[in-house]
């Protein structure tokens, strides 16, 4: 996919991304009126457009609703499958659903983070023999801006960092 | 003593780099333009030994959508930077570049401890073809991936040290470090560059950074956390980058060479051709804006051209066991046309198979295509192809007709196009606009939002002289018009908020194109009053 956005629009998009990536502050506006985030679509994927919204402030040990929206379903219909990772569990028993042709579908599920950090609700949509994946971040606590640094990192004489991987 | 070795290596490096730069040519996937180099020749009588070997990575094939781990095979690490590191001082005492077979060779002092480091990096300077490609971890300070052997003694005689980057797959999961992954990504770029060099041996490739990580997920957010959105090409402040997914059981693309090559196709457009695509989401089932259809269709076709494949595959899901398998040899869509990326990719793929890549490259890099007034789409490509490859124009015409696209020669604006994709109002492809008066122009969300067929309306007008003009686009309350101006390239844009958009723009004399859309995609028939003063 070619990524290209206008500067003014980038500011708006970043605001949306930050709103999604960062936890809502205590007492922040609730779900009412909160916009859905449109997931990027991969080239030559299922063609199902996925939107989502995390309704509320994720907390460890407490379920939080995630609203999923699906569109772009052709005549043969599509399917969606959910999976979680990173300490996130899906409290809803249903993990798959058929998406009817020609209409937008909304599905609200609940996920529960086990601890502070970032977990992902992975959404797999399949249509016309092609599958696409979307990962929805669910963050508990203030997420770090970076991943923990590998202890293996080295720096070359020209200042470039190198990440060595040992082989036999 | 070690410092002396290092200085000699640097001096010889410059000479060999020049030799390899002049050694371009060849083609196909066999490594045209890349010659292995030998660096670090010690002084006579200094007790030198030769260290040589072959570098490989474990490649997981994707023949039809899913990764087939059972068919994993070693492939050469081609064109990569080799560093020999003194184990005691950590200094790089010799460098080399792997050849098309993954072979490398260096001369070293005898009886010292060294390790072999191979970086996921291809560089070549000099006056001929040049490139600077690195594969980096966006979640680890953008560090360049490298494999390293354990330390070993050089001894007193010639030694061989073959190295292999394993996939880390244990039969059911990635159980150890995925060393091969960044080299698989690098190898796709090697193949793409080699194809380009086969028709343009002196190509100077702008620097390209590819970012891959096991943490890279298809999530919106912070790339330093792996939230890269999806595998994609970006250019910011002149820096070109391709982000590549790597999250196991979700979506990994390091072995999906089609996907990486597709994005390299966008790099090609950025570096050597022209691409006016607004970007955005797209699928084969979509009817797309002309620019998006051409750009994405080109990316698909290029993946097949560069990799000598007739399909495009992309794995996803648990154990990378699902995926897409797209036939590049035929569009396979109902209602083909200039707005279908599948029509475009099948045309360009078949054109390559019949006339070769050179006429296509000549067209895409021609002034007629890069600097024409019409925005990038199949119609100006056709017109430019007629100039760059006159003898092959009939081949292209036949392919266009088969996809229900006007094959009229010398018609960059698609004046003779009759296929509207069953979306009202998309023809004519360019409408005349009145300078000094008002013009009505409409867009529609009938084919979808954002970058779909009818989402943009194209107006054409001519100015007798260069000057500043005020453009105003006013629409209904629910709409949010934006516009861009083209005159051989994009010369300006206005992307503010609200139902009316106004901007004073400096425009050249002659033909100009004004492209308008409704950011809100508010209705199936959103009309604007357009003023050019």
C-alpha cells in the first residue's frame, strides 16, 4: 500500500491514532461520540473494511468493550475471526461470525487485559479466498514510547546501530 | 598492527568499489550489476591467510498464498556487506561484498581471532550504478540487522567459513531468532534492483531503508512499538522507506516476496517515474480512482516482472497458513476497466511478457509520462508508450481492448474513453473549467469512499500566462472539499476543513488540471461550484 496523506489530515489522523494508542485519562470523555478508527487495508487483501473503537479505559482484570465495524462485503459474503495476544483475553464466547453481503455489520466484543501493557485483538477477515489481518491495540497504563532495547545492540564507527544475531 | 590492517582495508575498499560499480549489466534474477568484492589484502610477507565462504539464508517459499515450511531451502545472501571483526578489539579489519552466489573472500592476518558479520545491507558507490539499501529494526533504534558467527582463529592456512541464517522455525512455530527474515527482505530488493539494472545499467538508486521486526503488527499507532499499519512504502522529507510486517500468526511478509516487491514498485515510481496516487485502501474488487488503480496495478505487475512470477501471493494468519493467490496474467474481475487495479496489473504483466521490461521502463521514465499534464493513469501511460515504444504499441492496444479500456493513441486525457464503470458522472475523464467564471463539478461515493471511482472530479483549464489565481470550491454543508493542482506534476493543494475551500495558487501558463474531492464522501452526488479567478 502506498501511504500518502495531506499534512493537515495527518494532524487529524495522528490525533486519532494517539487517542487510540494512549489510554484515556481518568475522567476523560467516555465512549459517547468517540469516532471509529479505520484500519489500514493491505494491498490485495480481503477487501473488507474494518473500523473499530475501544469503548472506555482498559484496566487490568476488567473487561472493556471493543466495537467492530465491517463494510465492503461483496455478494458472496465474508467471515471474521477474532484472536488475542499479549495478555489480552476475549471474554465473548463467539470468535467467528459471518458477514452478510451488501451491508455494514457492527459487532461489539469484550476483551480483558491481564496486566499493564499493550495487548492486541487480532481481527481476521476473509472474502473471496483472501484473508486480511488487523490488530487492535488495547493498552493498560501509559505505554512506553519504545520497546525495551536489546542488550545485543552495537554501534559501528560511523554511528550506525547494528543488531547482531548469532549463527553457528 | 591491527590499526594498520584497518587502514589498508579502507584503501583497497575504494578501489574495489569502483571496479564493481563499473561491472554492471546482466539481468534477470541472476544478479546483474552485482559483483562480489574482495577487500582487505594484507601486505606481502605479512603472514596472510585467505578466508572465504558462502553466505545463505533459509528461504520459506510461498507458491500459492501460504508459507510452505516443508519446502524451506537455502538461498544465497546476495550483494550483502561482509565485515570481518577482530574479536579482541571489535574493530572491523576487512570488508567484502557477497557475490550472486553468496560467496565472499578476504585476506586476513594469520593467527588472530575473528568473527564474520554479514549485514542486511547492500551498498555500492562510484560513478556507475549506485545503491544504499538497509534492513533495520524499527523497534530497536532502527538498528541494521546483521548475522554474526562465533569467534574463530584464522590460523596459518586458507580457511572456509560458510554461514547460514536460519529461519527459526521449529516445525510449528518460530522458536528461535528469525535470522533469515531480514535477508529474505533484502534479497527481494536485490532481485528488484537487478531487474532494473538489466534495462538501465547505470541506475543510481536513491537510498532505501526497509523496516522489519517480529513486533510489526497491522495496527495503527507508534512504529517504534511495531504498530506500522501494514506493509507499505512511504516517503517523508525525501527519505524513502518500506515498512514490513513480521508478527507471527498474524501477518508476516518477509517471505512474501510479492508484497515486498509491490512496495518496491512504489519506490520505483517515487525515484524514477511519477505517481499521483492519493494512496489509501484498495482491493481487487474495488473500482478505484484512476491514479490509485494505475499505481496499485503497477505494483502488482512489477512484483511479477521483478520476481519472474505469474502470481502474487501473501501469507497471513495462524502459522502463516492462509493467504491470497492472485493471478497476474488475467484481471479476472467482472467489469474490467481503467479503474481496476487488476486490469492494470494484467495489462502491464502481459505487456512485459510480450515486449520485455525495457519499453515499459522507457515509458514510465519518459518525459512524456513524468511531465505530462494528465495525472498518472493508464491513458497517459498508453500515450507515452506510443512514443517510447512505437513498434510495440499494437501489443498494448490489444491488451487494453481486452480490458475494455480505450486504446486510442495519443490520448493522455482519455477523451475517447467510453467505459464509465457504471458510475454516473465519471466521464468525460476531464471536464473543461472556466477561467474567470464558475464551473459545476460533482463527485460521488457510489463506488465507495476515499480513493474510489468517482471520488474525484478532474477539471482542465488553460492559462495564457503564468500567475497567481484564486481557486474556490464551494459545496453543500455536509461536504468538505479539498483540491490539488497539477501541471506536469502536483504544483499545489488545499486540504482545509469546511464546506468551502479557497486558496491563491501560483500556476504556470498553459494546461492545468484541478482535482477535487469531498473528504467527507458525503453523498452519491455532491456538487461543487468551482471558481478560478
